[in-house]
């Protein structure tokens, strides 16, 4: 195929781009996928440097009920493990809570804390529903606590939990998240992870497609009759349509230029939405010194190092993962590997004592510093509207954007990315709705 023979050029070989390309290819269109990295998958990235597969990007299917990824797991023969705590739940998989001094909460105290969170969430629901435009999630939580009349350590524990929820699910501090920023976080059914890694999806979707790796796209120029996509090395690909799936952070940085410039409402949505940061620190130990699925630290010591996940349930090897979002992630990205590992081990010794050994291997992500991600996922920055996600995906002539940030029902997820790709493909084939997921299987 010559470059000008393609019906469609897809920019980005993450899940959105690969779903777009595979659906179009299955519908008889010729497609070229241009990917900046030397691998497919984007923010799904399974790595084996620790000797077992670990996911440096996405790990979970956030709710298997009605989720297209769940259907595809069977179609692609991908094994799963149930691990229902990926949406920062407080009563999914068992959690070992540690109080601010590092001591583990008794079962009764842990139950009381979970009950407090249920109580606050019920009040918070109405506070958010009535929130004036421009209200932050942090302000909504403060209002909910004032309504309940809670103060002191009880209110502090709840506030820090909701702060971590914002940083974890949105990658943003609660003071920057719109009060409605967690409205779409409903999880239907169990959550699962993949012993063989999320990367299996990208590999299966890419099978048979024309994917050009190491193709850093710099420009997208469209006319009435065609669209030309320019690559940093001077190559140009001309097609009838272009679907651009680069992350929101890459669009915001202006790393890809559009001629003519992206019009409203797309340009406005790019400016209003936020790009959050969420990073992972994997530590491989000589042996397991913990018994729990999830370990959480309350209080000031848990500002950054608050949540640990037992990867041995998934990999069979003694690996713990700390997940850090928002300001904590941005701070850690400025530190050396040695400094990050030292902080992580100190945090574990605070809870589990001085006998915690040094890890014999580690893996640290830095998604904000990644030039082809510039963050981890999109979020509803205060002042943005929930409609901005779908507005971002508004087709403009021969060009449309796709990707997690464009899927209003479930932004910041892999299945949102996948569905946005099926929507983009459906628009090109003239379908009235997103193409069905069965086209991918
Ligand atoms: C640490 C982390 C944990 C996460 N956890 C979960 C989770 O548990 N569950 C979940 O559902 N979601 C999770 N997510 C979110 C999920 O990974 C994303 O929503 C989803 O993978 C995004 O897919 P996408 O196709 O929209 O974007 P991407 O996967 O980012 O794909 C875009 C592609 O464009 C490429 N690109 C960028 N710039 C250029 C350029 N100039 N030229 C050519 N190509 C370019 C990129 O390299 C990339 O391959 C997580 C994300 C991160 C970072």
C-alpha cells in the first residue's frame, strides 16, 4: 500500500486508535496507523522487567457488567483475576487500614471508618447535585462534612480519603477537580485485572493492521478533498479521513498542529478539561511480608504514600505496587529512582516495622514526563462541563479526535477509549451509532 492509498490515517496506536483502525479495516476500509512510540498500546503497557508481567499503565476493567472489554477478554482468550478495589473502593477487596501512627486499625475501627465514608458519600451526592458552577470537589466535601457537623480527626480521615479518591481516579487534587468530576465513576459489577497484562488487548487489536511505529506526527492538514498527516521525519500520509487519538495532554501542549486549526467546540474543550497524573511504583521483594490485598496509610504520612496493592495475587511473585496520583505523583516525578524507592520503603517500614527488607528490583512510572502522554488521563477541571468530553470528539470536516478524553460516559478508562474508537469508525462508515464491539473480535 502506498501512503496515499489509505482511506483513513489513524494517529496513535493506543486502544482508541487500534479499535478505530480494526473496526474500519473489518468494514473494508484501508487504514494506516501512525504511532510515535516503538510499541503499540499507549497507556496500556505491560512490562516484564521485574520477571513477571506488570501493568505500568491501566490495570483494571472498571466494572465488567456490560463492559466491552469483558466480552473481548473471552474473544481474545485473555485470563482475568477479580480484584474489586481499582476504583478506590473502601469496601471491595479487604483493606488493611493503618492509622496516622502506622498502627493497623482493628476490624471494628475499619468498619466504622467505612460506615463514615458511606454516610458522607450519601450527603455528598446531594451536595454535588446542588453545587453551583465552579464548585470544586474539595469544597463539596467540606460542605458535606459541615452538614453532618463532623470535625476533628473524624472529618480529617474522611477529607484525606476523598482527596486521595480525586488524586487516584482523576489524577488531580480535589481543589482543582470540579464537584461533578466523579459523577461518571459508577462501577457496574466486579473489577478484574490481567495476570498476562493489559497489553494483550493492544496486541490482539493490532494483529493484521498496518501500524507504522516510531512515526511522530507533527501536523494534520485538511482540505475539502483530503487530509495529509505529516511525520517528524518528513514523511506525509494522505487519506480521506484522519482520526487523531493522541492524549489530551499532547493536544494541550500543541505537539500536533492542525491546519485549519481545530474549531469550536473542540478547541474550547481542549482548554477547559484537565490532564491528571497518576503513577505507579512497583517493588519486588525477596519474599512476601504482607498478607493483605490492599494496605492503606491514613494521616499525614499517607499524603503521598497511601495505597499499596498486592501484586502477588496476580503475578504469583512478591511484588507490591504503590499507586500515587495528583500532587504526589508530580512531586515524585521530579525525584531520582533511588529517592523514590527510599521513600517507598520508609513508608512500608512505618506500617510493617524495620524488618521490611530492601526490594531487590523496582519499576517506576513517570507519565507526566512522557512526551507521548503528558499525563495519565483526563479529568473535569473546575469550570469544565461534563459535556466537554464528548464535545472534544466532535467531527470537524475530515478530522475527528478520539480517545479516552472524548468519551463522556466513562472518560479516563480503557473501555472509554475503545468505545470512542468504535464511534469514530462508525461516523466514517456512515453508521448512526458506534460500531458494535463484535466487529473487533
Ligand atoms: C498509570 C495509569 C493507570 C491507569 N489505570 C487504568 C485502569 O486501571 N483502568 C482503566 O480503564 N484505565 C486506566 N487508565 C487509563 C487508560 O490507560 C487510558 O484511558 C487509555 O489507555 C487511553 O487510551 P487512548 O487510546 O485514548 O490513549 P493512549 O493509550 O495514550 O494512545 C494514544 C497513542 O498516541 C500516541 N501518540 C502520542 N503523540 C503522538 C504523536 N505526536 N504522533 C503519533 N502518535 C502519538 C501515543 O504514543 C499512544 O500510543 C490508566 C492510565 C494510567 C496512565
